[in-house]
C-alpha cells in the first residue's frame, strides 16, 4: 500500500485556519475539472478511498461519508413524526437526498443545487454516494439558487428542509444561505410542524465560530434549536449540524421511540442509531461556551465570513 500511495507524488493541501494544514496523499487522480462555480477533484486517497475535493477542500470520502450524511439528514428526518415532503438544498453528491429517501414515509423529495455541471459529473463518477436517488420517482431535481427557490415556495408546507450547503466563504455561492433572512425563508416554506437541518461547520475547539453564530441566528427564528455533531474522520475533526423545529424538541425523543420510527420506516443507520441519538446531541462544554462567547446573529448585511 505504501508504494501505491506514493505513486503519483501528488498531495492536496487544505488550510484549516492559520494553525494547521491538512495534506492528503493522492494515490490516483480519477477526475479533475472546473464548473462555473468551483473546481473539483475526484481521487483515491490511501485509507479514505475515493474522495471529492471542491476548491481544494475535502468534501467527502468513501470511508466515512455515511457519518456526515447520516448526521446531516437522519436527526431531522427522524424527529418529524411523518415526513412526506422533503426539500434538499445543496448536497450535490446526492447522499443527503439518499438518506432522506431511506424513510419510506417520503412521497416527494425536491433537490435544489445551483451547480448542474457538478451533479452531472457526480451521477457518472460517484454512484457510491447517490445510489440512484437522482432517478428515484419521488425525486424532482432543480438547478438554481436554493434561497430564491425556497422563497418562491413560501407556504409549500415541506415537512423537512435539509440545508447541505458549502461553508460561507467570501464571494462564495453560500454566503447568504447562513443568515437570519435565509432561515426565515426556510421557516416560511415549512409546514406547521416542519423541521429544518443544516451543516454548520467545524465543531472543534479551534474553530467553532460558524456553528456558534448559526445557533444564535436560528434561535431568532425557530422555537426549538439543537446542535449536534459527528466525528468525521476525513475532516480530521468533529463536524457540527443543527436541527431547528417549529414543534418538536429532539431531546424529547427517547431511544425506544427513535428505534420504533427506524423500524417502521425501514431505516438502518450505521452512525446515527437509536442508542447513539442522545450522544449526538450532547455537546461538549467548549461548544456550549462558544455559542455564548462567539455567537452573533447573522444577517444579509452582516453575514459570516469563513476564515478557516
């Protein structure tokens, strides 16, 4: 393996704040290119397997993609008592959509991603992630800005909205998808007992800033806002997610009730299991403190700029 791992002599470097740079050894470059919105590489990484990089930041690896995508989707899907109509914003690999469709209650799923070129590429080269969900008869694909699409769907009564969007880099396409205005748009597109979930950046002590701000901002819009996290090995750090709800508190779900919903809906998870439900929502003190000390309400006029 060591010989194969060094065969290309290539590394992909990802800067994580001014404190650290991750380096990924490329054993085989499978595909690389650039869409209208971002550069991409699909390559083989020792131990991690096939992996996707966007703008030289790792997005997902075959080894542990299930951890990210279960945490992204399953807590919100499970919280809703009967999720039928689902919206996925972003999530270009198709795995977030895949996880939502795992619930047999779902009758329609709308996925909106701005980068059609990337999804066309993923359809062919990353079947392990989407597993055919783009062509599921319950799926409707849309290729446009997620915020504008949701705004036009005010009153659409989605049961669950999954916001799997890139981090809010300056000049990036997701900058205004982490603000109070966006969260209000999502709130207005949800039904009376709707649930919203998002990926919220690093959950490490080194850089919890985005998560802290998103928590404070969502509290301005939703009555129930709970942070959770998963250990995503290919990110070299824990990763944060937030579940916000109009009527349901995730902390009130018991292990037995989570297990019952999984069984009734035909869901079989590997990371977010009934036994692990409470653990996902149990934040370490440094994250609780960060919400108070570093959190602020994000608006279109004063958005969050990802500096890590």
